[in-house]
């Protein structure tokens, strides 16, 4: 996700009113957008995917396990 996309989402969410033209260079929201844009998403490895699917009996368990593993991979 690019910095501009993050800023657009923030505007849509009402985090910053007034549009992108009111985003002063160096303000905290712009700095936040830069940090988020710089992060690289880490997905599941094949081994993690197989382990989750082999250890879960229900879709709900698999969903929770997948969410937990993705959070761990991305923190």
C-alpha cells in the first residue's frame, strides 16, 4: 500500500478532515502513513499453512489459528 493510499483511507475514515492538501509535510499523520507504507506484509509459509490446516478440526479453528500466526509474523 502506498503512502497516498494510506492517506486516502485515513481521510475516508475521518481521521483527518480537509483533504490531502491540508497534510502538512512532517505532521504526525503523514509520518504514520510513511511508516505503514514502508512495512512489508509477511504471509504464511507453506509449512505454517499445512500445520494450521492439519491441526484444526473446524473452519473457525483454522481462521483463528491463521489470524494468530499472521499477527505473530507481522509484529
